[in-house]
C-alpha cells in the first residue's frame, strides 16, 4: 500500500496523567473550533468527561463519542466513527481519537494496531487532522513502540517531532498473526448449496454456548455474510466453527480465497455500488473481528460477549 501525500495529519500524543492529557487535547480542539472546523472527540468515557469539563461551554460545539462503546470493536472505528463523521462534513475536519487504552485486552490489541496503521491509507488524501492520545504510564512498551510506527508525527510535553520509525505497512503485517486453535470445535463445511444449513449450524451452536438471543441473531447474520463472501468472492466453499471460551462466543470462517484489500470491512461501499457491505456489517455487529491472511487462505474470527 502507499500513503498518498496530502493534507491529512495523524499525530500520536504521548501523555502522562490528566494534566498532560488535557494540555495536549483541549488546545487542539479549541484551535479547530476557532478555525470553524467540525470537531469530534472519540475517547474512553473517563477521558471524555475530563475533556467535556475542560471545554466548558465550547463542549456544545464538539461531537463527543465514548470510544469504549462506539469503538469496542476496533474494526468498527473507521466506518462507524471516523468516516461517519468526516464524510458528512465538507472541508477540513478535526478528530481526537483514542482507540487504545489500558483496559484493552491482548486479543483486541492487534486489531487496534492495524486500525491505527490503516488510518493512514484511508485518509491519505483528505483534509483531516487527527490526534491519537496514548497513556505512556499505563500502556505496555510494545504498544508505545507501535505509536511511532503508525503515526508520522509524535507529540508530547516537549512538542511535536517527526517519527523516525513510521512504517504502517509493517504494522499491518506484524499483526497478521495465526490465531490460536480452539481446544474443541466442530467444523461445518459449506458451499453454495449449504448456505442455509451453515446458518442453522451457527444458530444451534451459538444457542448451546449460552449467547443471548439478540446476540445469536447478530452472530448468525455475521456468519451469513462471511459464508456468502466465501462462496461468491472466495473459493466457493469454506469451513465454519463456533465455540466458547472464558470471555466470548467465537465463530471462525475459513476459505481458500485471499482478501487483497486490507481496508475491506473498514470503509463503507460508495452509494450505488452493488455489494461490498458484508464485512462492514460484520464489524458492526461483532465485539471483535480478527483476520489472518495468508496466500490461498483467509481466516476470519469473530467474537461476541455472552
């Protein structure tokens, strides 16, 4: 992939404590308002409350978004938060986005890192300024190291500086990892003649796993989209498995096709385009989506909290 040179700005803010957090974010927001730029703040709830209080009356002019809800699945952030805000507003826009916080799990983080890397390709030619705060006192060293790889500019108490480690392509590949095998999960093989049967299989296994009824429907919808993609755009057949671990009900779809677009599922299809919405829908309904791409195979694993 190539990052298009343009007016897009993507800054990683390394902060320590509430004072540095507010010193790094609030002037950035107020500058945008002064320039009449639409501004969104999508950060975890506690930090959202801090910013809202610090902005005072100016908070009414900012779109405030709790990232722990809107960005629970990192694959949902681009289509459901960033593009949803930017695409509806002409001209320059400004966003504070905090997709990584200390409560993120180890299984979620690879999708977060890939999200931050892919932002650079999604917005390379847009008039958009984005500031991404990272808590340097609570996040692990490997997470902080990735900030320099996913953001061309770094900011902190000493000001801004170019990142000498910037390499978003390398981050996308770094977290393209084989997923741990489940201890026990029945495999169901499907093709075009068994698309209805694969949905029934997924429903039965999800119900047996104790997933809430409304979430069962979400899981079945996601399986329907993934299996249809395998048949229509992949190898024409695939394998699905559903199982439960301590924290989630999981479903995995494997086919012999190779997903060539890393942004698939992370940007909405243009109006009037036929198809191209299935993976966006999967990201919308799932709590987490992880993919492992290798030559001749695509593994998509989706997670649902019971």
